[in-house]
């Protein structure tokens, strides 16, 4: 007690001897001493060693050895000089604290029986008497969970030697051939489960030409007769066992055989590997669930019993059998009709090509009042690609059985899931399909239980463990099965795979060589030619799942996506594209994770007027592997990008997919022209950009953090590239492989074309003057080519022009396309006339010349609000944007009607206050008399943007893009708005803070003087 600080010693002396809490109080004081920070930095290492001190399996007397080590460390930590007896007293208490609880209980029972007190002597006497039972607690094959047994064997000082007693003193029958990689020699290693370390004989060491040993790292080795066997030191080497290379540490001893000890045998899976299989099988036994699920429901819900709907006669017996089976399994239980307050009708779903059925409830009415929590993030295939190739070596997949059935429903929520059937009422006892919050609750619970396990990847109930080595893989599996056992989670052993060379996960096949491919089931899916709009969408959805494996997916699929309200039509051109897309789907390219020492990454971009895509290829030595590819159709203003901007868009898409990987590797990016290369290089070194005022600046700012080298490659090197190589994505800006006019159509119109007959039958001297410059004539199969350019009959000129013009492309684009691919007489004047006859182009040209800067910058909050609508999936959203503070509000609307727009504006007024000017586009709901009258009644001026020029309502467009970005990140609309308004801008203020500041500036500006001319210029109705 004298060794304790005075304040703590006084407190201990005040404890009554008969106080039953005395021992616990002393222990708490000791913990406080040991946990205190040392007053000298030199004592830091002693404190850390004391904290990591543990009982060692290699010690003959573990408790005695632990006490001795504790004495040395505690003595060095005390503030003042103390005697050995005092140190021994503190070390005794510390040793008892670190003992397993069951051993400590036996020691206290012994003290009570012999009327002894706690002391070093009594502890050692008891430990000597119980030597056999104590030793069994510390052997390797029966470790105690409360102990941290040292199997990694860290380097120790020369003073302190670990002890070991290997039993394979001579050669045994259990051995394994091995190959020492560092010394290029084969050695037979004897496997000894009684050895705590690995050993090599002196003769084997000499065969290695006596490499240098670590003489400070030795083991005290004794044989079965307790005789000392000399140890020379430690040697590290790579060893190949069963075609796998491991890093081992061997001690050089003067024994008779080379030994591989228990710790390494366990780590590499030579023994105890069957334990994981047993644990998997144990987790396959059906048990009572320990996981519960409860539903949050709002106050508007009113219980109601809905009668059962009629069931087809041939299904009634199947329904009865299914209900009986689920009752036997404990999933359902019948309930008396008098106890039912709420019930939903049963839904029967026959299985395809089977006589079995599935049953659930129609919970549509219940779901209207169910509150759905935010769901935890799940793994995607990109999460696995972010691993190094070396980290994808050991694979296992675990399949959970009857996922939702692993959860019981709380008693207070069972009435929500009751179903009505022709055979009475039934109440589910487990979680059911159909309740809208069940997937999120299920996912969140698994995330809480499992997401802390290393190397585990999870998508709802689909689990995969991907590790760099077997040792860490076993640890992850053990933790997983321990959680399964603790919570009675059942897995399907027949569908699970442990230590496999390849596993199926998310519909993909992941292999131990780091490659990821489409499963044979997906590749083998036969897609028949669609006959309706719904079938076409279904085929595109299936193939879209594999878009990461098809470099030109969007380029092909863009011709097949149906437009809104478009009737289904199918022609030869679409059939050709569909066939090519199906072929690419069945021959999808494998992806491969990046090697940690890859030379560089190559980003190849492909684009045209309607789409942009990229492929990332990593290179090591002369090996090239496709890492990732993606493409998408351009949206809105992106279709008006210049070629350089569309190229930059593709590059920015690539770096945004894997920013961490791209930032740690050198990027080589081929550019389509020298002009674009010079442009990009001039910006790459530019510093000091404070804002992204133009699209070029915005895209270039995304690329500045990356180590990019722009390279130009001639188009000739891009020809004849096989389709199964990643280089397929390098493409020319001008080379458009789309089929504009079908050959069969040209052939049918050439028959009656007079100029075609002249060109095919008359000499060149009788040709029109414009065509005599062509040298090579190819004529056959009903069509004609001049210098590889297809002749188009006069009757097809308008069709050709309309298809080239497409989404109102420029006159220059039309003329360039015709001059490269077709023969059209007098096409220069004909295309100019065609453009003049296009009404939308003429309106657009006039509006493009209008100024969009006529609206002055806002001077205060609520001065001017921009409004626009957007579509996200099947949902319609109205967005309002304050131009001074950038504050944003977004509301779901049921339709684009003016009445819905008015409701959104009214919500803004109720929440944030009166504003003065509303800016909208010229969409029909925005120009209705209903909206105009309502705005006039509320003293709000209405300004309409310039038709066909979305930039004139650019504030609303920016707000829409921000909302779309948040929704794409799987945020709810409410979360998206909060995230936008709480993000800090260049002025270090959030939108909400800026809005509050702007409210105080309203009195400083006269609205009439600022907007009179601008309103009259923009809109006569203003």
C-alpha cells in the first residue's frame, strides 16, 4: 500500500475490513494508477508494455511468469522509490485482475478454505497446486476468450526469452514438403501442434549458406525431459506450401528435425479449417429468431378489415396447403375473427412454370401511413473494384435463408400485417413482403450487426467476404458466424461457398485473380425481339445492368429508347441495332481490379452528338486490362456542347467514378485532335481559379487535382481494332457509324431515278459537271458509290436531310456529313433551304441573339425567385430558387398543372415570406391565365424567360441540377434540400445564413427603378 499515491492510499485505509466491496475498490484504484499518464516521457514505453502484457502459452508457469514481468514494469512506473515487497504487492493485484474470471474464482475459494489473505505467496502456492488445470487454460487448442494469447510473437529483448516445449523432437509421420523461395531449396517440414514456434535445424540453415540471424530473438527450448536445447536466433523466409507462398519466422535450433508449429498451422488452414465448415452448418439449423422488427406509423392510420378477394378455383387448394405449411413453420398463426381489428386481403402469386404459389398481403392501404426510415448504403460492384488486385485472393459467399423470416414482428405491430383469406384470418409472426418499411429496417439491422466485420461486402442479404490472405479471411468468417450464432441468423449452407476460387455476387462472378465478369446465367439470357413498348423497356433494363461491361452501350441503346408518348414501331434499322446490342451483351468484356504497382491508367473517351462514354484501362509492363467502362446519353444543354466540351464531359465522368484511385495513378488520356490537346494543355497548369463561370472552366476544375497527360494519336492507329479489346472506345469526332438511310430503301428508289441511270450507264463526259471530279465508280446490287460515297436519289433528299438534322443540328454539321458519306447533287443550296424551312430553328436562331444579362443581379433576399419543373424517374418536382441567397425549395407535385404550381408558390410564401418577381419559362402551365391572375392578386410580377434559350432561366436550371445530383446519391427530397441549403459557399456562409442577411437589405433598393426597362424588354405582358 505504501507504493500507492498518498490520496489513494488514504482512501484505501478508510475502507472497513469487513466491507464486501473492498477488493473491487482496490481494483478500481489500481486501474486508476495504471491508466494514468506517466509524468516522464521515458516511462511511456513501460506503460504500453504493461497494457499489452498477457499470459503466454509458452510459459511453463503462466501466472508466475506474468507476475514477474508485471513487477519489472510497475517498478519503472512508480513516482518514488519503493521496495521490492511493495512492487510485488501491486503486481499481485494486477495479475489477479488479468486472470480469467473462472480461475480467479477458484483462487478466492482456496483463500476462503485455508483462511489465507491475498499475497504473492498464497497466489504462487495455489498456482503450483493447480498446475495441471491452469495449464489447460493456456494451451493453444483450447484458448480462453478473456486472454490475448500471443501468436504473432513480437521481437523481444535479450533479457526476456519466450519458452517452448516442442514434442516432435524426432521426425514424425505428419509432414509436408515445402520450398524456401528465398534460398531456392526444398525442405520437409514436420507438423507439430505442441510447438508454439517454427524451427529449422542447424544443418538446414547451413544448406542455406548460413544467412544472418537475429541473435536478439531467441526461444528457451526444453525437451520432454526438461533438458535445454540451444537456440541460435531467428530467420525470416518466404515458404511455398501447397502452391501458396507464406511469410514465416523460424528459430534455428540444435534439434533433429524442421518443425512448423501450431500457430502457423492454424493461420494457413492446415488444421482447424473444418471448424468454419462446422460453424456454417450450425448456422443452417432453424432456430427461434432473436431479431425483432417494429413499424413506425403516423397518426392518420385508421384500422379497417378489408374482405378477401375471390380466388380462382384451381388455386384454392394450393392456398390452403401453403397456409398450413407456413403455420407449421411458425411463420403464420390463425387468429380468431373476434380479435381482429385490421386486416388486408391475401395476394396469391403463382410461380412461373411451377405448381407452387407465393402468398402475401395487399398492404397498399397500410403503406400509406407507414414511415420509411433512411436505408443504410449497400455495396455495389464499384466497391469491390476499388480494392487492389492483390486484395482479391480468398473468396467466400454466404447466402441467408428466408431473409425477412429471420425477424419476428413486435406484438403491437402484428395487427398491421393480418391477412384475410377464404379460410379465415391469419397473423404473420415474422416480417413479411409488402410492408414498405421492411426492406429498410432489414437492411439497417444487418448493417448494424455486420458492417464492422473486415473484408465483408453486403447487399441486403447477399454477403461476400473478399480478403488478401487466408488468415484474415478466417478471422472475418469467425466473427460473422459468431454473430449468426448470437442472433440465431440462419444461412443456407448448400448455396454458400467457403474459400472458393470464384463466387457469384450481385449477378457477377468474382474470381481470385481479381477479375469480375457477368455470370453465365446473365450472358445466357436469350432476349427475343420485342413486340411492344413494355417488352423493349424490359430488354433494355436487363442489358443496362451489364453496361459496365459493354463499352459502347449507350451509343447503341440510344436508338432504341422510346420517347415519351411514342407509339411502338420496329424497323430494319432498330432490328440491326438490337441484334448488335444483344451480341455485345453476350460477349461482355471482363473487368479487372487494378494492380497496386500498375504503370499507369489510360482513359479512352468516345462521344458524339447524343452520348458520351469512357473506358479505364490499366497497364503493367506489356499487360493491359479493362478496369471499368460506362456511358450515358447526353441530357438537355449537353447536346449543344462543342466536341471539346463533350470530350471533357467524358473525362470528368471517368474521374468522378473512382476519384481516390484516379488521384493515386498517372492518367494517360488520348485526345481526338491536336487542337483539343493544345487547348487542354493550356488550361492544365492554370492556377488561381476561384469560380466555374463557364462550362469549360467547370469541367477543367474537376480535372486539376489529377496527374493527367494528354496525348494525341493519329486516327490511322484506331482502325481495325478488334471488338474484344478495350481500345474500341477511341473514336473520331467526325466518324459517325450510325445508319442514316437504309440501303434497301436507297435501292428501291434508285430504280426510277434518272440521274442514277445516267451515272450507271453513261460515260463520265455525260455526267453533271459537279460529279465529274470523282474518280472511282462502284456499281452493284442496286446502289452506286462515287469514291466510297453513297449516291442518294432525289426522292430521298428530304428524308436524308431530316435524319441528319435530327435534334436541330447546324447547317455546317449537315454539309460536313453529306460531303463525307453521300452524293447529293446541289446539296449546298438544298440544305440551306431546308434549314430556313425549319420553324423551330428559325425561332431558336432569333432567340439565341437575345441578351440573357438584361436581368440585373439581385440586391436582397426575396427580390427575384426563379421557378422550373423537373422529372426524376416517375416523380414530378417543382423547384424554386432565390437568386440572391441561392436558397432553394423543392416540392413533389402530382402534375404540371397551374394549380399545382400555385400550391408550391403558396408554400414558399407561407414559409419564407412575400417575394416581388417570379421568373419562369414558357411552359404551358406558366403562361396560363389562372397563374397570371393569382400572381396579380398577390402583387407578384411575372417575367418569362426567352423561348428556346434555357440559359435565360439559368438560376432555376442550376437549382434543378443540384436537386438531381442529391437524388442520384439516394437522398430523399427533404435531405437533398437540407444538404443544398446548409452547404457553405465561397463566402463561408450557407444559403440559409445568406438569406437571413439579405432580408435586412430589402429597404435599401427601389424595385421600380431597377426593373422598369428590363421587364418591358423581356416580356410585353410584364
